[in-house]
C-alpha cells in the first residue's frame, strides 16, 4: 500500500509541530507544505524544524500549484481560528477532492454557530467524496469530547462543570499578545472595547457540542472575559507581567437548559500560575446518576495536545463517510505507534 | 418515526437496571424480555422492578417466540461473562437479523483472544446486515477505551499504567461469591486450584484493545490474582468478611512490547475499602509526550456504569456498518437526554 500523503497549509507553531510528529510516524509522508511567510522562501521542512529529522519537502508559497502537484490524501489546515478566515481555504481543498483537518477553533462544531456555512461545507464535501473535520485540544477534545464521553457511563446527567486551568508560559509572543499578558488594566479595557482581545476562541462550539451530544438544545449561551491581575512580578522566556498588570485572562461561559443553568465552563489562562499558588489541570464534574468527577493534573499540554489530536485523527477522517464531521461522529483519537496505514479501513 | 424497539435477554441486576434506564428515556420501547428464572413466570417488567415505572411487557421463558413475535431492532444480551456461554445466544440473535449489544466481558474485544469466533460473528453479522458490540464499564470503557482516548492527545506513548480501585459493597450475593468475599485463605487457595474463582473477567480483552488501538501487538500477556485479607471485621448488607478472611481479590495484568513491560493493569476489588483507608478511584497514567495523568475519584460506579454504557451505545450500534464492532470502532457513548431517535443517522 502507498504511503498516506499529507500536506500542511500554514507552517507556524502548530504546522511545524505536526510536521515533526509526522516525521516520527510510519506509513505517512509529508508531500507538501504551504506558507506565505517570506522567511520560508526557498527553504525546506528540515531547514525550519529545530530538530534532526530529514525532510526535503519545500515550503511553497502557491497553494494551488502545491496541491495540484502533490495530490495529497489530506490537508492539515493550520492558518485560522475563525470560520470566516478559513472559509475559502477549506472550499479550495474540498473542491480539489482532498480530505481536510483544520485547527480553526470555530470549525470544531460550526453546526449551530454557523449553520449555513456548515451546510455548504457538508454539501461540498459530499459532492467531492471527501471528509472535513475541525479539531484540536480545545475545542475538540478536553472541554467537550471528554465531557460527552464520560457522560456515556451515566444513566442521567443533571449538571455539568468543566474547568481548564492552564499555563501560558511555554507559548511565544503571538499567544502572549492574544491573551493580553503584560497589559495594564487600562490597556486591557481599551482592547476589549475595540474588540482587539479574543482570549480563548471556541467556548460557543464546545457548549454546542456538549448539548448536541446529549441530545439537548441550549436555551441561552453566555460568555465572559475577566483580567487575571498578578500581585507579583512574573517572567517567562517571552513575556513579562509586572505586579498589577495582566498575567492572562479568565474566560467563563454558561449554557442554559430551559433557562436553568446546566453547563458551566471556566478557562483561566496565565503565565506562571504556580507563582501565586494556582494548580493547573483539566477538571470535569458531572452531576447525575452516578456522579463522575475527573481530574487531569497538570493540564494536557495545549500545544502538543492540539498537534497530537489533529495528526491522530488522520486515519479516522480517511475512513469516514464523506461530509462535514465533528469529534462526536468519529471514533476516539488514539496515539499511532504502529504503521498509520494499518488503521485504514480497507473495507470502506 | 417508530419507537426504537429493544429486547432484553437476561433479567438479572444488569438487565433490570437497563430496563429501568430505558423506561426514563424517550423514543425507545422495551418490546420483550426473556429470562429462564422460574420466579419470573407470569410476571411483567413492572412486577419485578423496584420502582414506580409502568411497563407491562411480560417476562417470557422462550427466547425464540419472544424475538419472533416482538421483532426488536436490538437485543441487550446480559446472560454471560464468557464467549463460550454467549456463543449460541449471539448466533441466534444475528441469524434473526437483529442487532446486539452484550455485557459478556470476553466479547468487549474477542479479536485476539477468540479470533475464530470473532471472525464467525463478523461474517454472520455482515451476512445478516446487523451489528454486534460487546461493552460495559470494564472491559469496554474505563480501563481501555478511556486509556486509548487520552492517548489521542499524545504525540508518543512510552508506558501505560491503569488502576481501578473499587468497592464491592453495593453488590449482591452472586458477586460476593464470585470475588471470594469472606473466604478463608485456605478456601481461597482451594478455589483457585479448582478454577472456581474468576475474579475480574476481561483484562486480556482490555489489554488487547489498548495494544490494537495504538497499532501494537503485545509480545506477552500475564495476569495474576491475589487475596485481599482484611485486618478488621468488615460488613455490608450482603456480606461479612471477618478479620483474617478475604475482603476481595486484587487482579493485576501486564502487557509486554518486545519483551519490555509497556502496560500495567491493577484492579483490586473489595468490600468496605475505606475501612482500611483505601481510596477508591479510576487512575490512568500515560507516560510519553506529553505525560497525561487522570484520576476519577471515587471510581465510576460499576453497576450503573455498565448499564449506562450499554444503553447509551444503542444508537451508535444502530448507525454502524454491519459486522462485529468494538468500542474502538464507534463514536464515544454519551448520555441520552433527548429523544433517542434523534441520534439515529437517517442518511445511513
């Protein structure tokens, strides 16, 4: 059997991490990479990766020629957070009859937040006989799929609380800027006012996925952002948060069922949380019959987690029926320690 | 759309629990129940259940007439732990072109432990256009599916340790007898010698499921049973373990990869574990990139968990392609709080 041919569109931290992961796996080949970053012109994958892996696949600027020449089985699309930005890219991939996994947070469950686009994608994927999936560690896994999966061992569910308390310390300057790290309270309020601070993207999608998974419709969805002010100086390789400035932001969200609070989400992200005694972790509290209380501490690493979930879903996407899928529709992701081709359903 | 028609074969604790659960759900009907227990002759479901639910479905002794008259979409088979005992029952169900979910522990992953029977079931299910699944809380969910699912957020896995420390206190006399509760050490050794003490059934299947899920083949599988002796008197509603006798048994198992220990399983089950300071819970330790450490404490209730996983998998089994499936092949189970029919894939 031929190697599974994967292309990567967007060669930032996530795209590079996926390339590195793929280079350790058997049965799969990185046939093409596309990124518009001018620093990458004339370079190959091994030139950019900070590791010893060999891969002379060039980083190309023209997506059409890359896809047409390499004819991948699947594209890992790592360019956008929002459906709006990813729309035409996904459309292009599907029209070329190529399967797609995207990290775009809003694509993890667009069926309720973007119903028309979701319908258009589903139709287009089916017309072209390919499958589209949006996923990552969050949304896509820890604050939604795992909640749904644990509810599977319950006769009834009355209430749900989900917390992801994580450290931003390993991340680079782009994430620090997105999360307001080091901002004064004044600058934070100005950025919020001007819609320049997104914080975590994907709560709406996680809430929709959980409700839909359990066969429910939320009567209301709400979301809040609050600054996390540090009472001491905090320092990482890429960021400084002086006493009194933002160490990060705390996002919270609620899903209501017939106007009763049913689902609470909490996701404070900050640099150096240990500095003020905050213990990081992923927590899921399901109240019902029976109660189920899960803790993963420390939290699942956000960068590696997103890279792994996307790559580990490749065989499931190739096996799936055509259309727009979510993590609710497919078997669970799993670490691939053998040959990736052995996970393909040849009876498909 | 018609109600989903479910029949239950075996009306012990599990079958009764599933009936009670189904009676709280919308979109599904219990069309038939079969059990050879003579105490059930002439009785209906509501006569037996210790609850206020109304259900006048009779408990029948003749499985053929029950299945032929009620024509269920799916049978919940709750009669056996071993493939050997369940074989002809499953064969009968599949030949009548009825989907089947069974609690038989060895059916949770029979592909390696019983390859010929598994192949025969897969062929028979496909010939008859129906789907067969073995599942439950363990094997089927907490010590295998959840391990595989968490590995999905990992780039690489080096080693796995899984522990389920649970209380037997809620269980009845049959389980106490199976687990040796109250036995003297002498009687324990005698029962082990005569193959009269099974302890937990399903480690082999869980180990196979994890290895197969990750694309690996174990080079060796080992399993041990040890008595848990109590140093104080312990008492439950159904059992007594005097000081010096068995409070339960501790099962352990190991899976080796190229003769290196890769997977460790530990499952001590006893009455009143708190009496000697044992904290119950489900624990999964995945070593790799990144490490993932999960704790669910107290453990997911074994009885309710098995009931819930089996019932919650009904729509997934009805949606699946024909054949013998495992929890690795299907989407994650989820609590069904809406109409069960809304979870059917009408485009199938």
